[in-house]
C-alpha cells in the first residue's frame, strides 16, 4: 500500500477511535482553554541550555513510563552524543493549539531556553477547529519563542480524507506555510515510519508504544541535531 494511502487510512482511524474513547489525544471533556491541566515542570538547572518539548499526549508520553517518553529518550540521546542540554517535558495530554498558546508564555519564561520543539494540532483536527485559527495559535507560540531568541522546530501532522479534501489540504499546508513564514525547522509528519505499524503502536492504534516513540524521537533528532552547539 502506498505511503500516502497508508497515512490517510491511519488518520481516518485516529478520528474514529479517539472520538469513541477517552484517550490522550482529543480526550472528551478537555475543552479549549481548560486551565486544569496536570503539567508539572521539573526542577531545571539555570546553567545548562534547555530544550522545551511542548505538545500534547505525543510529547507527554501517554500510556508510557516516564523513561519511555520522547523527551526522556531525547535527553539520553543528547547525553550519549556529548551534548549538554536539558530537555524539559512540557507535554499535556489533550492539549490544543489554543491551550498551548495560553500556557506558552509561562512555559517559555525559564532561564537559558535555546530550542522549542512544537508539537500541537492533532486535537484541533479532531475538534474540527478552523485551520486558520489553529495556524494563528501556533504562530503566537512561535512568536513567543522568537521574542526570547528561542529557535523552533515545528512538527506537522496530516488530516484524513474524512475531514474533507479541502480541510485536509489546508490543514497539511498550514504547518508547512507557517514554517516557511516564520523560518522554523520543519518536520512534515511526526509519525513517519510509525503510523499503521501495529508493532510500533499501543493497543489504541493511535499512540506510539515505547519502540514507536523511539522512532519518533529519532525523527525529531534528525532535524534538531544541526541546531545543537557543543
């Protein structure tokens, strides 16, 4: 099956599955702007440069042990390669671009933050949020980062055909266009080489398992590494 078809089938399954269950991405009862989120930032060292992993359940590590989340794996990879960065997991399951925009200022208002990995938008898709509104919210997060001289890695997602051809096209293009407009590093599809592979996903078929999350981390690290300084 061609990759594009496989991805579209996968994304269609996400929409059906998440709307029928209380999972991390698109969990029922989590509304836009809901401030009641269980985000706890770890104690951070002022001296070490920081990388903020900012996103929803894919970043938070839904269904995984803390040591299996991609921010933890990224921290270990950086250490193994000799980079002295501190990775802060600022992922919140169920978060939307609006929720991210509302908390971006205080999350980014830490000492010595150098890079923001921005992974949001899947829950906007599941709620049928207008693409332009999602794009504006993501842009506001990027602008918050740029105002602090923080470099950004923007992670993209695709919309399934069930959302309509026009919406799917606009949704996909919103990430790419935003990356071009704001001159950020861009990952077109965060779940590349993970989607639809049962061996790489949890039982819900949506969230990567430990092995899949490791591949997701590598997808990010591939783009992140040229930005790092010894």
